């Protein structure tokens, strides 16, 4: 094994990716499988989940699908119990399920606000509880929560999403402190603008121009560009002293003021 492989190899480890049926976390699932992990693609859509598993295995990776409703504490606990029972241990967890809406602020209904918070924030909280407790009992692990540039800066047109992702970062830091002496690291990956299903509907030409003016690299990100930071944060060796941190993969978006 080469030096780099010894730092980043995930061989014989198990990674659960909640939200792995989506675009960005689906790409992260590919990256983890490429590094040697058995990846459990977890989400609500069996069709998309099985398609992702097929794509990973076609490239020589190891993967399986598991159904989960990230808005349900009971569903997440069941996922945790099943995966620990099947594999003996889960080494890594990605919390990436999420929803968004461009509803104008005065038009945001209570149901929409609660739905976004429940998916983006409470789902992350439920999974940190369930998997964190099981990881501690098993001897350790690593959790990666998916934040956003809105974890650091408020963003117009996505009020509830921005509030939820700011809370995810705060939760990440607090849980990281809680688990720090118990062998479980907790970090946050904060993507910039990676056009995907949930945000494409708000990317008008005017919105895109505003984003480009605020992004020093003057382009959108490609999903594969999230893999390097993910491997660093999840690797038990390369990331062994990293916890409670956020890495922004945003082309410099959060470095800009005017």
C-alpha cells in the first residue's frame, strides 16, 4: 500500500450515506466506494438508490441500498440498528438528506418551514444521536454533516434552507465537542453552488450572474470536487485530529465581501 493509500484508504470499512440517492451525496458515495468502503446508499427512493448501487458496483465498488425516511427518528434508528446488525460496525456516516424552497419570505407557510427544518436539521440531529451512540459503543467512527455556504452567510431567496444549514453547523460543533473524547469525530462539509435538482429551479440567468459575481473562480462546482474534502474529513488516519470543523468547497464564495 502506498503512503497516500495508507492515509486515505477506506478498505473494509462501512459507510452509510443518508441522502445517497441524490446528486451530491450520490457522488460522495461513489468516492467512498472508490476508496474501498462498502457504501450503504440510504434514501427514500428505492429506484434511484438501486440505480446508484448498480453504478457503483459496475465500477468495481461495494454498495447496497437501504430505505430510510430522514424526517423520521424511528426510521433512522431502524436504519442504524439494521446496518450495525448486518455489518457489525458502521465506521462512517454522511448526513446529506435535504430539501429546499425558493418561497418568498412572507409567503412561507408553517408546514413548509417545519418540513425543511425537519429534513435538514432534525434528520441530521436524529442520525447523530442514533449512529453516534452506536459508534461510541463500537469503539469509534466519523460523522460528516452536509452544510452549505449558507451555514456561514445568509442567502436570499432560500430563507428556511439557510436557517437550517446555519443550525447544522452549530449542531456539528456542539456534537463534536460532546463526542470528542469518545472516539467519534463530527465535521461539516459546506458546498457552494453545485447545480442539482433542488436548486436548479431558482437559478435564473439573473441569479446565476449574481452567484458568479460573488464566486472568485467564476464557475459552478462539479460534484466530484467534493470528494477530496470528504475523504479527508472521514478518514480515520488523514483526519484523525479534525473534529468540529467546517470545510467550504465553494470556489471562494465565502471569501468575498464586495
